C-alpha cells in the first residue's frame, strides 16, 4: 500500500458534449430550446473525458472536439476509447493531431475490432502506410478492445447494447457506466452495469426512438442498475434543461456541456 488514492477513487468525468447527433441549437431551427439563452441548452456532440492519476482518457471524438478542448483548456489526451463509428462520435478524430503536436507523443485509440475497422475505412488517410496526399496526419496507435482490459490503470469493460439496426458498445470505466446510443440492453450488459457508482445514459427525446431510449426508458435503466448518481446525455432540442431538471427523480440529473462529476 502506498497510501495514494487508487485511480478509480480519484477519477472524474467531464462532459465534453451532451448533444444528440446534430447538436443543439440545430442548424436552421428556431424552437424555444434552440433559441434558449440557458447555456445548459447549448449542446455539442456527445463525448466525455475521464481523468485519473493526472491522465486523460477521451471517450469518442465528437465533431466538436476542437471547440470542446478550447472551452475546457484541454491540452493533453493520453488515450481515446470509441463506442461506435457513427459520425457524431468519431468525426473529430483529425483534431487529435493538435494533441500530438503539443504532447510530442502518439495517441493510442482503443475500440472493439469491428469499430476499429470502420474507423480505419472512414479515415484511411490517417492509417495508410503511405502518406499519398502529403497531408499532416494524426499519429495514432490503433488498439483492439475485444473485452475487459486496463487503460491508464483503469479497468475498462466494453459491453454490447442494441442501437437500432446495429450493435453499439457501452463502457464501464472503473465505477462509471457510459451508455449513450442505445435502445435496449441485453442481460449481460445489465450484469456489467450493476454496482456502478455513476451512470451516464443517453435519451434523445421524451418518446422512445427506433435506435435510442426515450427519457422514461433511460431513467428505468438507471433505476434498475441502482447507481448513487445518474445523468442523462445525448439530448436533442426537444429537451429543455430546466424543465428536465425539475421532472427527473432524485439522484438523476440532466448533463450539460462542461459539467464535471466525481466517480467512485
Ligand atoms: Zn450518437
Ligand atoms: Zn430546435
Ligand atoms: Zn449512434
């Protein structure tokens, strides 16, 4: 025993973004939430930053990664873990270049094997052996995340969840569950989620959606797993922050960009 706090007990999670796939406000929309002056209704695309032991683990590279990093004064990313290869979760990958410049290090990116294959296809310029276009490329080290493993000394366990016609990966990172894009959790996933101290669950709107939870489903999933704190993320312009905050049961809060939470 060193007497130092374990990585999980000192862990925090920062909401880099909490928006659904098009963000809030949405281009061309003049609904009350898109026009709201409440800064908690300004939602960049969903991603979180898990920090422990002075290191930063980014979950997904949202298209807004540059703005998120500027807002948070972030200059170090030690590793990235991807949940799935949908555009709103990966299109900020090229922004990792700037962190390569600052840190003078390559950045490992972890994803389940199929997700890694999709990312290599989407960003072929970044992963091909030859730099044909002569562009400055991010320097990344792809690593498969086929099952539970330690990343930055934190146990990370991927588990499959249903996301409309595709399977998505949710993550348990130490005592934190990150379950963004999902409309049903198979039994194995429910087992993994049990005993987490905090849970972040996506709900795009009040009503169920073909590939996402509606709000009641997200709340039910949190209540079933029983963490001490739950947060709702991946919110569309149909959800007003203050209204949602007043409606949610005790222990469950709507997340907003820039919110940092303790984990464990
Ligand atoms: Zn999404
Ligand atoms: Zn709107
Ligand atoms: Zn998705």
